C-alpha cells in the first residue's frame, strides 16, 4: 500500500513549473488513431492516466515511444477495434476512441467506462451524438461492452441538452473524417477543447468555433501527422495558487495559464490572495492578509471550474467567517469533506434552493445519489490537526495533501495512486517548495 507521510505546518514558497494538462493529453493521444502518420506530442505530463491511455491505443495497434515529456505515437496497422476490459474500464476517457474507430474502421467495442467516485458519469450524450452521425451503438450488460458500428459516419446538426466537455470532444473526434459537415450546438467552451482543436487542425482537420457555444466541423478525407505542444494544466495551477495562500506562502508558477482562469483569479483576490503577473507565462501567488470567506458556485467554462472547488474548500477553512460552495456539475464531488472533518474542519452539508434542479444541474438529475448534497457551508478559521487520511478522487487527493501540509503534526495519507493519476511527481515538487512529504511503500498489512 502506498502512502504519503506529511509533517505540518509548512509555509510553501519558491518556483514551480506547471505540467502539461491531463485533460488535453488524454485526448491528444486519441487523435493518433485518426491517421497512419506519426503524431509527436510535447509537454506531456508523466501521470498514471496518460500511461493508461497509451495502453488503450497500444491495445488497438499503435506504437508508442516516450522520450521525457515527448510522446511519439504511430498508429499501427494491426487494427483491433476492441479495447480490453482490464484497460478500458480503468480509464473513463478510453471511451473517446469510439469516434476515431468508427470513422476509420466502421466499428468499435469499448468497455462501459462506468462511473467513478464523483458521480455516475454516463456517456449518453456522447452516444446520442454518434448515433445522429450514423452509428449504431448497443450496450450489452452481459459483457459490459458498448458495441458500435457505422458504415461511415456522416455530418449532423447536434444540439447538446446539457454541457459536456468530453462529449463535445468525442463528437469532434468522430466528425473530422465524417462525410459532410457537423454542427455542434450548446458545445462546451472549456479551453482544453480549443487545444485539441488546434492539434486536429495541425493534422489537417477543418474545425471552427462558428458561434456562441457552436462548433462546425467539415469532414475531410484524410488526416496527416503533426507535432504539437499541449497547454499547461489550469487545475495544477489553481492547486499551487491555493497552496501558497493556504500556507501563507509565496509560489511563482511558470507556464502559467492565468489568462484562462478569470473566474478563479476573481475569487482568489476576493479571498485576500494576491497574484502578480511577472510576464506572459509567469504568475506569482502569495499571502498578503487574513483570508476572507468567498461563496462559490461551480459551473462549466468560463465559470468557476468544478475541479477547483475541493482545494478551494480547504482555503475556506482558513477564512474568517462562513462561506459556501454550491457544486452544480457533478452529483458527488464532496468526498474530501469527511477527510477535512477528521482534521477538525467545521463543514456542514446543505441543499441549495434551486427552482428547476433537473434543468439547472449539469449531471442527469436521475443519477443523483440518495443522501448526497450539492452544497457545503464552511466556518473558519480552524487550526487543522493531523490525521490518518485517504484520497478518494484526484482533486480530493490534492486537497487532503495540502491540508496535511497545513495541519499541526504528522499525517499519513493513503490512496496515493489517486493523486498520481493527475499530478506529475507531486511529492518532489511540493518538497522543492518546502513541504515535508515522503512517499512510502508500506508492506501490506497481513
Ligand atoms: C471533463 O469531464 C474533465 N475530465 C473533468 O475533469 C472536468 O471536471 C469536467 O470535464 C468538467 O469540466 C476530462 O476532460 C478527462 P462533462 P467530463 O461531460 O467530460 C454528466 C478531473 O479531475 N454527463 O462535462 O466527464 C457528467 O456525469 C476531471 O480532471 C452525463 O450525464 O465532464 C457530469 O455530471 C474530473 N452524460 C456532467 O454531465 C454524458 O454523456 C458534466 O460532464 C456526459 C456528461
């Protein structure tokens, strides 16, 4: 069993370089299936989910070479269009191979990605869109696979009922080689999608953001290889910025994405944090005065990202007063609350008053889980103390690690594989900022 042992309290200060964005890297790997030419991707993060996605494309015949943070992928010719259960079921985004496999080979068999700890996370919006483009997709509950076929995908007008980040990307990946033009309405606006569009454009695709929440893709007969440097990770940056403020420190972030983090920076300043624009890609985040409570409602871009709310909650435990977080994207994204409560945090759940929740929330209303809530209220400031903790999902993991840095005493945190999914070498990078953190392989307790 792997654990982090962390001693606190610590003040974090120094420089950190933000890694490549996980939520671009995973999809960039999928684009390699759209051409027989080689794709060369730079600034790729060394994280578990990237290695899993490489296993997915390798299981479909691709050849992969990793050279530091550069990954070269050449789509192989032995075309197997079945993603093995033991690989696909471990990575939700493996379902995104549907589009490329259907448009190039006419069929695909993928495991049901299933939910994860933060919610059911179905792919109904992805499936509906591909069906509109001519695919037949059936789910067989006996083998747990989606079985998809298409003579050839054709263009379609598709309007998403609700926002979907990877759903928008799945349909772009399916439309780039389809016959005719596809128009996606109510398309997601997360900037990571624009990075994927830039890569596909470099491969010869014809894609434009043609209007408000509208994307037009004109199918082309073939795509060619490309070299591309992916953007850095906004979620990592938000985590380090909050780390600076929460520990009363000072962290300078290189490869900064601040220009894509307006909602975060507004909240950060309202909470009393200071950020200094050193240059176009360098931002210094530091503590300047007592932290103020700031209420947050999460939303899709350009709103306050749901991925930022967990570390934000930790920051609010240090604010003088009461603040609230209203999570509107996922139905079960407060898994870190129990861990922070173990450390003394004063957090309670509540159900925000919403007139038409089935339309208001981004998740499918029928997926909500009995006994969960969409709001938390945080009263601070609280001096956190050490505890034995666990990491339940990626962003909750980062939050618990930061909390242990703040807490008085030594904490042990289990579930390191969760954080390793999305934060490159987080222990060495935090140690370089002054943290006392050790990654220990503990013998299985027999
Ligand atoms: C992407 O998830 C990101 N993951 C998430 O980051 C991010 O939090 C989310 O977008 C919102 O920005 C990747 O890009 C790999 P959605 P995604 O489709 O695409 C429901 C992280 O920590 N929904 O916009 O899955 C869904 O369950 C991760 O890096 C359906 O019901 O998010 C969710 O409640 C966490 N049916 C809501 O809609 C569908 O077909 C928004 O989902 C699709 C989505």
